C-alpha cells in the first residue's frame, strides 16, 4: 500500500513523519539537527529518497544538508551562496540603498526531473541553483539583476525569496515570489525574469500599476494546469488564468483574506486551501478558531473546514511553507502551526487529526507520496 | 599542539566529542607567533564543515554571535594576525570559541 512521508521543518530541528495509506498511525523520527532552525526541507520528485534541508542559526549561519535515504541519514553539502558579481544595493526600510547581504535559505525546490538539480530561494532575495546535489551553488542573477531590483524592499520578515514554482509542462518556465517585491516569471530556465504583478492591489502602494512592491506570501499551481496560479498575498487571495500575466481577487466570502499558505488539491485543480489569519497585526486565526477554508470553485466561494481542529482559544499561526497535500487517491492535506501541531486530513479536508501536538514552532511542511 | 574548545552545536556538526587538537607548531624564538587566524585556518582545513560557521567565508569576519576567549582574555575583536597567548600556543590552555548568549 502506498504511504506518505511528511517532512517538517521547525525552529529547533527537522522531523520526518511516516504513515501508510490509511494515514491513521504515524511514526515520528527526529529531531534531526536539534537546536537548529530548519526553514525548509523537501524531497526530489525524481528520487523520493533524495531530500534537501536548509539548516541555520543566527549564531553559526547557514548549512545545507542532503539525505540520500529518505531522511534517515544526512550529510552537509555546499553552503557558499555568493552573489554574482558586485551585489549592489536594494532599498532599505527607510528608502535608502542597502547592500545585498546573504542571510539564510528560505526555500529549497528540487528539480522535477533531476535529483541533483535544486533551486534555493534566499534572503536577501536571490535565486541560486545547484546541479551537483547541493555541493556548489550558482546565482541565477537575472532575477536580482532585473531593472526593478534596486527598488525592492524587505518585508517585516526580511527580503526573502520564499516561493519557487516549477512548471512541469512549459519547458523552462518557473515562478518565484519575494517579500516584499512580488511575483516574477522566467521562461528560459531562470536566466531572465520579469515581474508578474498586474492586478495586485496593495494598500500603501498608491500606484495600482506598480510593477513591484507587493508582499506576495505564496503561490500554488496544479501541475496538470500550470497556466492557473493561486496566490495568497499579504492581504487578498488571487488567481491568474494566464500564468501570472493578470491577477484577479478570489477572496470571496473568506472571514479574512490575510494569510500565508495556499495549496491546491492533488486531483482537483479547482480545489484550493487557505488558512485565514485575522490580520497582519494579529497573527492568529479569526475568533480563536483554527479553520482551513476550501474552495471547490477555484476561489470566490469558500467553506470552513473545522472538524477535528480547535474551535476556541486557538492563537497559532500557519506559515507560508507549512501546508501541503499528498497524491493518494483520497487526497490528504497537511499543515503545521507555530504552536507545534501538525494536522492531517485523509479526506481532502473534511476532517482533521493532529499527528503531533508539541513540536517546536513549525516552519515548513512538505509531503511525499511513497510506494 | 593547539587546543580549541568549540560550542556544542559545532562539535556535533564536526563529529567531535571534545576539544580539537591542531598540529600547529608553537612559536620559537625565531619563528612567527601562532595567531588567531592561523588557528582558524587550521581548524577549517581539518574540518571543512566548519567553514562559514565561525567567520564569514567571503569576508573572513567573525560571525556576530561568536566570541573568542583565552587565558581570561576576550580576543573577539582582535584582528586575525593577533598572536595568541603563549599558554594557548604551547597547548597548556585552550582557545575558547563561544556562542554568545543572545535572545533574552
């Protein structure tokens, strides 16, 4: 029977949660790298046992770890993330020029076809690629070198490239998102990039046509329909039907359209999941009720999913990389909270149960469907 | 022989259980002193996984929350060519690499 492997990055280490296809009983392994922040770990779609993890602390900096056995053992690989050429400056919070400085790797996106190729989104925002299993990293500097780069500003969490989406159909097409610059698209495997933020309305940006400056939190795509993108922005949930050329809001009846993660059902391209959060001032769910909202119509019409989730006194957050789905026949949905819970639904979100209750604050959740 | 005491996270990372011993010849009357930079160079050469964890790989600057102590002296702000105390250079005292207390 097929099973799932849930890769969980936390403030104090990584955990690997495994179950069979019933997704009722779980084995918990970890912490790996105890005491270190694991912003993200993710498996290769081309080799389920090849995993990459971003390990860092404020004390000792950045490491990248690689596993070739599904997370049972790890080895450190390359960690030199040197900006291409003279880095130049971007805008600081006060509008003054600020040198580009590497801080950490937020997101690792393995290639769809080659286990040795992996992309890294970093702070200060830039995109790197390794083609040798993480040993060496080269910046794809066409992104940071875009004309708008010197005008990018950090969000409250830093100027991070946190989202990398690879198009499985259109060769060379990929998407990236940066807080608080916006969404970008490449059609030549990351060599050149352009902003794709038309239709985004951001409070505080007076120009509705502003090319950059938008605080995109997360982008999701269904692999069978890669021209349709869903976006959770700082405020607003949006949809594009033309690979990011134009966006329109689909927040509809959500109790709040602020939030971080957004995911698409594995088998239903119009079924989308978000976790509404009260506001950017209150990073917890509305009314203290932890609710995942599901749209089966590609947005606008949303239903709360509450069975098995705390409906009172709940004040956790769900971060942008902390929700994912599996690809079993009955699609499973998973998310982790800043309170250390990892919730799973084996029925597309209709009902939920906590796999674990008391991990460190969860930073990322990625799911592998394994034979 | 130079002795270096590392913080727990770096010992784990490098697979070490105690102090690191580095084969750097102690300074003689006509030989150059053993410097902080020499010790860090030797430490990173022997344990490449530590590159970048104590000082920035590109600039060589000490990471902000890492401190160096030896013989009751704070060497954290000393330049890399600073000679280490004789007791460290002869191996009777360790160089302490310390993760600073931070975060409240």
